[in-house]
C-alpha cells in the first residue's frame, strides 16, 4: 500500500485514484495519521461479521461433534 501525505495526494489526485482502482488501496495521511481507505477496503471492513454460532453451523467439519451445553451450577467446585 502506497502512502501519500495529504498535500501530495491533493496535487496528484488523479494518480492516487487510478492507483487505488488498479493496484492496492492508497493511504492518505494527515499529520502522520492515516485518514482514508479505498472503497473496496471500506466495504470489506463494514461487512457484518458472522457470529460464532453461524461459523460453527456452516463449518467444513460436519462430522465433528461439539458439546455446547452450558454448565448449570452457580460456581465450580473448589478443592482445599
């Protein structure tokens, strides 16, 4: 990923946009802090993540049995 200062990105905006579309996301920094990501990266980041239960249900390991029962006691046994 190429990094651009805000000033350089403004001056070469067309190139930044072209590279973002053709290559990797382009990072634009403002006072040394990243501030912009590509639309593709943004869409990837905002996609809802599946829950753990959904991951288990749709896993590639259907023959594996997993005991998901919760322990019903209020506290575990403690040995002194």
